[in-house]
C-alpha cells in the first residue's frame, strides 16, 4: 500500500515541467509569474494530500502533466479573480445588508467617472480661492430637503450616533426607553455605542411600555440628552406604549434638554402614499421638534453608505468641531454619490423612478407579474431532468431593518428539484460567475424578480440553462 503511494508521489510533475506546458506558458503572458507559481504550489499541495488520503486512483492518470496543468489553470482563475464582485440578488430583499444594501442610481455612477478621475473642489472655496469645507457640498441640499437648520455627514449612521453622543453627552447622562435598546445587524447595539461615547445610559420604562413620567422621574442635573431610537428591525405589538417624539420634545423644552432621534433608515418620502406601511419621515421628526436626527445614507434613502446628522445649528456645529469628526469623516466618492442621490429628491416622482431602492420597493404586484413572465419566457425551452420551473406568488422584503412588517407581494420563479436537490441548485447558482443568490423555501429554490435587474435577465437565463444541463456530481461542488 505504502509503495503504491510512493509511486504516486514520484509521479507528481515538477514545477519546471508544468511551467513549459503550452497552457501555462500562455497564462504567463497575462499573469505575473509569482501568481502562476502560487497556483502551481497550491495544486501540488492539494495533490499530495489527496495521495496521502488515498483519493487518487492507483493508475495515477490524474497526475499527468496535462490534467495537472489544467487544474493549475483553474486555480489560477480562482485566485486572480477580484474578491469584491457583482452578484445577482434574486433574494427579493431590497436593502440586503450582506449584498451591499442599496444599488446606486445611474446618474451617480456617471458622476463617478468625472469626479473620481480628476481633481475637484472637495475642500476648496472656488469663490474665495481659499480652503473650504467638504460638508458644504451636501449641507445646502440636505437643509433644503428637510428644512433642518444645519446638516453634517459622517461615514455611516453608527458613526453619526457615536459622535453625537460623544459631543453632547460624554461624562453625562442620556435617557432612553428600554423598548428602544436595539441591536442592528453587524453588532451595532445602542448600549455599546453609548458606552463607547462615554455617555452614561439611563434606561427607563419596560420592554413593552414606557410613559412620559418614566422620563420625567430620572431627569436631573446630569441629564444631557433624551434619546429616541427608531426600532427599525422589529416591532413590539400588543400591549405596548412609547412616548411620541412630540411629547419628548415638550419635556425636553421644559428642562432645557435636547432631544435626539436615531431614525435608522431615514426616509425622505412618505411611503404610505405609495400604498405601503407608514414609516416616519425625516421631515416629520424635525417638524415635531427633534433637536437632532441621525440616519443612514444607504438604507431607505437609496444612496451610498453614510451617516446624516440634521438639526439645531449650535449642536451640529459642536459635532463638527469634535476632533472625532476627522476620524469619522466621509470620503470624497461617497460625498459625491450622496449629493447626486439627494438632488434626485428635489422631485419625488424622479426619485421614485431613478433611485433603484425606492423603485424596487414601490413596484406593484402587476409589474412583478409581467417581469416574471418575461424571465419565464426566456427560459421556456430549458426543459430538463434536473428540475422543473414554475411561477408562484410570494413576498419580497424591504430589508435593511426598515419597514419590518411590510410584505411586498411579488412573483417568484421557483425551481422544483428533480435530479438535483434544492441545496445543490442553490450552491451551484451561488458558485456561478456571476454568483446568483437565491433563497431556499420549502425545499425549492426561489428567484424573486423584484431584486433582479432587467439588464441581468440574460445572465440569469444563462445560469439557469447551464444548471439544467449540470451533472449532479458537478453540482455537489
Ligand atoms: C441601521 C441603523 C443604524 C446603523 O446605521 P449604519 O449606517 O449601518 O451605520 C443605527 N441605528 C438604527 C436605528 C439603525 O436602523
């Protein structure tokens, strides 16, 4: 037995032998030698393990230089591929945190080319010919859209909450309802952020009920802020009570204490006029008297990752002067994406049409039905033994911790297992180039057309047709 293995080990081709194979010689024209060598060593290591574990046939046919060089080529493809890649989101979750949350509007993409490829007036006041502030590029439009007195932006909403607390409440007390001590995906927890900011959290009320008097009772000389957190990713239903923002504002005014609301998603349009569940808007929070509001740029707003802080001028200015603002500052490319996205909100009809996140959320069931039909027709000739295809009704989700109870009625393409199992199909599509991310439900693979872009239909069709002729063994990969 051991001698068999030794014979196999001897048969492993040498690195030099591999390097002169035509396939690899050609690969060397388009890949650095170091990378080709890395691929060779990786494959040879794998082969040694396979021999050790008795996974190579005694004949050792797989160890000829020809098949090994093909294997090296495959590995080379894998390791030279960029890590961050486009994927097809067929999950039906519109603001999918793991898949990059919001897709940017076309207009924003166009702008990248010109701004990123040249110098800009990022921090240069063109009128005065002097150093300027990067924040001016969005401050005006944010104030215009929200009627806030002042505006500031940072890297993301977690940073917005952190810097606001650090500026206004470090070493002092912040009052917050127990029902609002939320955790957002990716381990953002209100109590943790509070601790990091140096503010002391004073919890009031209970998980399901908090009354105005609960806040009143704890207000003292150390109280620096009343905080309201929008419970964006869940809803407490039944016997519940929270103090409305307007009541908190009155209480704050009586005691000279500012009120801040972390809106989380922060939408600028009223979704109820599009037949969806009502989500409090940024404008409403400010109109009700919140001294500060914070929200994300890439959730319901549909722009780039960013944290937006709006509110009272003196407070926003104090935040801007905080040295932390340099550490949390927004990048140039993000800033331009945010400005372009916000400009679309000047006309809500345009925002609804051009901001993909808004468009996908508001698309009607009828539109989904037609979209699914179009995709289905492209697939109609892929009759096969691997699976069958059906169209069924289902629901998409807004995601990103927004509108948690909103079900968006949609139309799904559903792959029903025959020769391939649903898990094999899901994994095969995920390994496809580009990866197609689906969801598994009731032992079926679901593709929700809401989040598949029209321009992606061709590649989705190709993926499903390839899956139709995939061998079960191959699909197990
Ligand atoms: C999402 C969310 C955050 C974090 O925002 P990021 O932009 O992801 O940093 C904070 N607070 C609430 C209520 C949220 O929903």
